[in-house]
């Protein structure tokens, strides 16, 4: 008795049906999933001409009997699901029983398969959905599926395929995702006879290193968190100096299924919070494991989207896990690293999001990273009245952006004062009359309440003039007055006079802090540095700009080409 059953029509109707095959990469995805479901430990993918000409996926999984191999290509024939109630307990990738049937309808498919316990294997060949032919064949245990001439019978679809190079990149991306999800399985990808990817390492970070290079991989922070034994969060993401302009190198998984999820991406961004510059994305992976009952994978035919039954809880857990992972983690980028990483970012747009491993590796120098500096930093001198050059621990020089550093300090002090609910405003000994332009006046009126909540007390003084009677305690009289004037000037020129959410706090922090082009004494520099290291994240300002970079002895040696 075979394992595969044809689903009854009612169950079929309840499964979101749809065309699953769009391009070679979708074929590769379905075949890889079948191999994983079959318990394979080695999966080899070979493609020709981007997969349009030929795709071959070879596994060493459990194989199929002759009877099952014939059933496998029938629509809604699956060994993984019997009734709809099984859907909630799914631990396999497949369940619709339609992938092979769909592939068979648009290509010539050859399946060679043998179960370990059977002496001979079977070969099933079907062309464009026609009656299959079957024969005995000698074959190693496991299954090989060959797909040739994809869409040869649907010229409109075939025409829609992109260049071989672009299709290859899509295939690469698929292989990368499953290789990261399943470090226990080895994966290879060969394209037109050339080895493109080879993942054999037993852990995820080493697989990531194959993609982004060992230097960048060293900037990865690993974390894992389990919430009430219900949600498991496992991830590895780069520190803030290794980022890209798109989220295409963040690999997301839910129960080992590669997914795309705006919810998870925004949770990651919130986990980094102000550490990450806006518009920049880290590199790495995030895996969520939870009871299959908590998710619905049946949303989209290609199963890339998931629906959580409790999205808010998932979000919160991720934010916490990431925030915790990066709290107290040293983040200072070194100049040498920054130069290396720009190369990682230079992957040509047309092969995004896959990364050509060879190219990246040959460009990136494997090197022991010198320890990045942490306090104490001893200020040496000021550069251009804007940067503080300091001696770091070990053989390093640290250069701080005095404004970015001061902004981080002020920003956190303002937040702190708001949280404590303590006195946030300090009365001025003598009120200051504010001479305002009409635009500044309306900016003030529109933001009066919000400014008041931050500690600015402004009173109408008659005749359309105003006087400042109180300033935020954290700024003090002089800085407070200066900050308000600059904020109003700023707002009066902005396209949106009423800033949203935290933006007003950012503006106040910006204008209430030591600026660039401001000479500082040694003492002021020391105070700034020691205050900076008391903040929750000394390494970036609240917009995510770096507050400091470090230059190690090794960086100097590379810059002067003493060492390559
Ligand atoms: N590589 C493989 N090894 C063993 N069995 C396979 C393999 N690929 C497909 N099968 C069998 O064929 C059936 C149909 O596959 P498919 O059309 O992808 O549907 P599904 O994966 O949703 O069940 C599977 O349920 C499985 O029993
Ligand atoms: Mg399948």
C-alpha cells in the first residue's frame, strides 16, 4: 500500500489553490521542499540556462515506490495531509499535493527514485501533462527530479522569463534560504557546470559567512530567546556598521519556512531602534518557531506569507530579543571595516537579492578583527572644532563626532525626564522676550502643547509677542533658550509645521546640544565622553548616525599598504 492519497474534493476546496509555478526558482523551491520533507541530508541542485532549459534536484531522502512515483504527479495527491484538520499540525512544507502536478503540466519531467528497502528503482516520465510512462531503473536510494523545457508549451509564460542571469539569481536566493533554515542538510548549486553555492557547514552563521564574507560575518550578533515555551526566536543580525539599503539580505523564517513579512521586518527595525540609521537594514536571519496552530500558512499559493494569530505578541517578542542582544554590545565601526563593507554593498542590482559567494569572498580579506574600543577613552585634541580625537584602549584611535555624541546624551536625558514624571521644567530667573516672525509664531502656537510637555513654558505677552518663562531642566537656561529659538526657526521653514511623534524631541535634542564648529576644552571633551558612555547606546545618535569611529593599528597598516 502506497503512502500517497488523492485528496477528496472538499479538502481541495479548502486549501488555497493557485498557480505555484512562476519561474525556474519556483520549481527549485518546490523540489527542495519535497527533498527536505523526504528526510534528505544532501540536496544538489543543477540548473542550465537559468533553469529554463533544465533543472535537476538530487536528494538522498526516503524515495518513492513505483506506485507512489506515479501518483506523485497527479493533482492533489499527497502523502502529507489526509483531511483539512491536519493542516493545523503540519510539520512538512508540502500539503497541497499539487506542485509536481503543476510542474508536469508545463514541462517534461523525469523522476528517478528508489526506496532504500527496494531492490530496483522506478523512472516516471511525463511530458506536458500527458500520460506518464514508467519503467524499472537502477538508481541510488533517494529521488532525482529533472525538469526540462519549462513553459515550452506556454509561450506567453516562457516569454516572461528574465535573463538567465536574473533567473539564476532567483534560484540562488531560494537555495540560500533553505540552506540557512536547515544547517543539518548540505546544499549545492551548480549552474551551467559551474559551482555557485556549496553549504556544508553545520551552523547557520558559518553559512551566512559564506554569503557575506568572514569579516562581515564577524560583525554578526547571535541571539535566541524563548517566550513561555511558546515562541522561540533565533537570529543573527549584523551590527550597525554592516548594513544595506534594502532588506533583501534579511532572511526570515517561520517554522523553517522562508517568508516575507512586513511585520517581522518592522519588528527588527524597532528592535534596533535608534541604533540603526533610517533607511538602512542589517544583514542576517531571524527564525520564529511556534506551534503550527498559531500560524496560517495557507494564505498564499506560494506560501511566502504567513498570518499570525497573535501578531502583537510576536512583534513585541522580537523587539525585546533584538534590543536585548544589542544592549551593551560594542558597536563602534572601525574605518578599515567600513571600507571593506562598502564592497559588500556593491553587489550589482540585477543579481540582488542573491549574493555571488565567490565574488564576495575574493574581495574580502580574512583578518582577525582587532578589539574595538570601549571606555575609557582619553581625549587628545579637537579636530576642525567638530571632532574629538581620543586614545582608545589597546592600539586604537577613536574619533568622535561631538554633535552626534551630544545629541545622543541630550536625547536620552529628555526621554528619561519624561519617563520619571519628575519636574521637567525649570523657571527662568528673568523671562526672555521672544521676537518671532509670523511663521515662527504660528509654529509656536501649533506646537505649544507639545513643547510645554517637554518643559518649555511660553506665555503670551500681549500684542502678538511671547515670553519664555521656563525651559527643560535637562537643557538649562542658556541651552534651553537657544534650543527653542532654533527649533522654532527650523519648524517655520519645514514643510510640515507639526512634527510627528518623536520628531520634536529629536529637534530639541539636536538644537539643545553642543554643535559642530564649537571649540571645546579638554575638560568638556572628557565630560562629553563619559556622559556618552552612560547612555544606552553610545555608538549612534538618535537618528542612527555613528557617534564614533575607530582606527586600529591594523587599519593604519592597511591604509599605508604595509599589510593587505
Ligand atoms: N523528493 C521526494 N522524495 C520522496 N517523495 C517525494 C519527493 N517529491 C515528491 N514526493 C512525494 O510526492 C507527493 C507529491 O508532491 P507534491 O506535488 O510536491 O505535493 P506535496 O509536497 O504538497 O505533498 C509528496 O506528498 C510525496 O509523497
Ligand atoms: Mg511538495
